[in-house]
């Protein structure tokens, strides 16, 4: 039912942002009519949130809140390709639009790692796969352990047979490199051949094996050469498998540039929203202080210790004021009241005109209000904007009309065409955004979405 309604409201070939707006509008209207509980009970299988999840390409919404930290590589990658509000600045590594990191699930040896990638075999073309492992700082051993030479050789193998995991015929070499024995940090290896084999036949997935040897071939694993393990070190340092894929979708990437006028406007809106959050927080603190005052008054009436209550009240007041004293009102302020009133009137008229003519208006998608903040890591929300207003004759250049819209406006004004309406106010420039989130299997995913933020509006 919602598909039909949204198709009629936005058009069968409408943009992604229009469908998101439609889904959120239907969700808000239905919840106001029947309430959230009524919506959950009556239309849960086809409600607007389910439709919104399909827009984001998320087949299964995680049913739990994740408290662990995402892998360090994923957060750094997200920060390197996005700006404020998740706006994408450039393509991901290998030009991938989806990057998935898999945590190590189980193993039979400290240097054996296993990753379940079977459920992602049909969700795009595999571009590359990397194995990331964090080399810890060397730690002196209490035993008489011989320190390795300056250089060691790290090799990563695909395990072909669990029974022959420590024999040459049970392994296939994937990648190797020489590293310093005394440094610490991330080590990356390419393992695309192994992941391709696992996706083609899941029964061949016996995991990966890492070995470290001296240049003479002697094994040097021990307390001096050691690596972060999944259950022994911080979540951000866990060994991960990173898979880079490209979905089989028609893409329209449009990356922002920090100097773009449209981006600067979006950034100002986000900063204003953050300032509004701070203002609301301060207001809540002042209300809390007022409640303390009322409680103090009641305490005195009931014969409680007034000194203790006064101390608590003064502490709350200082916290609400943030250490700022009261400022005197300027004597010249009254003389400026008339100018301020005129300015407010002018601003109201300007806003009214902007709303009547085709213009961009705010439409903030708050993942906390939707109920997705428990599994979406970044951003916590974004301003998608929406286009609204009229496209009356004659169309000016400020309305960014197409030639077709200009002709349509003229035909409508001359009334020479039957059932020809005025042009529509729609986005004529859209930005891409990226989301970093957990899926239901504890995997962390960085995904790019095109046509998500209306940068400018025009008459089409």
C-alpha cells in the first residue's frame, strides 16, 4: 500500500531522497493517528520504517544495541572520506561503495583466524579483500627467550585442510612481507584469492594462518613477537577481514568539495543545530535548578537543614549558569527596539516568500528518533533537505529552471496546452552520504548512498 502511495506522490522514477521523505512523512502521520503502539501492532510488516530500511539497503535491522568499539581501521576510513553529517568527499579504496569488516569468530590456534563471509556472496562484485592484524609492542619474557633479528618475515596462508594445517600441502600462500621486529602497528595483507574461493564454495572455508619467522626460517612467535587477539585486547585492535565490494546498482556519485557554496550552507545548518542542542541542554539545567529551589523552599517549610539545602541549590545554579554572571542590559538597547522589530518583520516576509517560491527547506533525518542509534555508528543523523514551493511564470535564473520547465511555464501561462500545469520544484543537485554501522552479525559496514542530500532546488 505504501509503495503505491509513495509512487503516486513522488513518481515511479523519483529520486532516493523523495522516497525517504515520503516514507518518513507516512510514518509521522500514521503514528499521530494510531500511535506508535498501534502502528507496531497493525502495520509492522509494511510500515514506513521497513520501507526506509529498504532505501538504505538493510535487509535485517539489528535487534540489539552494540556497546563495543568498531575496528580502528573502519572509523579512520569513515573519517577520511566524509565531512560533517556523513557527506562523502571521495570514493572509497578500490572505488568500492561497500566496505565490510568481519571479526574473527573462532580459531584452533592463536595464529589461526576464521571469518564467515558466506552470507555476502551475492551482494556485489568482489574488488579486493585484506587481512588486518595489529602487531603489539615487544614485551620482555620471563623465560630465556632469544630475541629475533631486526627483520622478521610474516606470511599469511589460506588453510586448505584442518588436519594438515601445519603441513605445506594443507596451506596456500597468499601474501608475505618483511617487517621490523621492534615496531608495533597494523599489518595488512591481500587475501582476495581466499575470499573468492570461500564465496564460490563455503565448505572450503577453513580460515587463515599467520606465521612469523626469522630470515633464516626459524619461528619467532612468542612474548616478544605477539599480535592482538579478539578476546584479549581492545575491540578496536582486533584482527579483521576487510572486504571491498561494488553493488550491482546504477550509481550517481556526487562528492562534496569543502569550498562548495552548497556544502558551506549545509555546514552552517549543522552547526546551528548543534548550537540549538547546547541551548536546550542549558535550558534543561536551568529548569533543574529551579526544581532544586522549589525543593529547598519545601525543605525549609518541613524543618529540614537549610544550610545543606542552600549548598545544594547554589551548586545547581552555578552548574546551570556555567560560571557566567548576570550582565546588565545596555542603555542603548531600548532605542534599537524599533529597528529590531523592523528587521524581524522583514525576516518574516522573506521567509514567507521563500516558502512560496521554489526553495530548499530543512528535513533532518534523526536516527535516534527513528530508533536506529543503537547500531548506526556515524553519523547520528543528517540533513537531507527537501524542495518545496511554487514555480510561477516567469521563471527566473534564481529558480535554476531547465529549458523544458521554461517552455512548460510559458505554455501554462498562455493556456495553449490542455492540462499543462506549472513546473515542479525538485532537487537539481544531490550529494552522496556514507553510513558506518553494525549489522546483526557484529560486522561493521561502511556504505555509500548516492542522491541522499538535496544541495540545491530548481524548477523542472
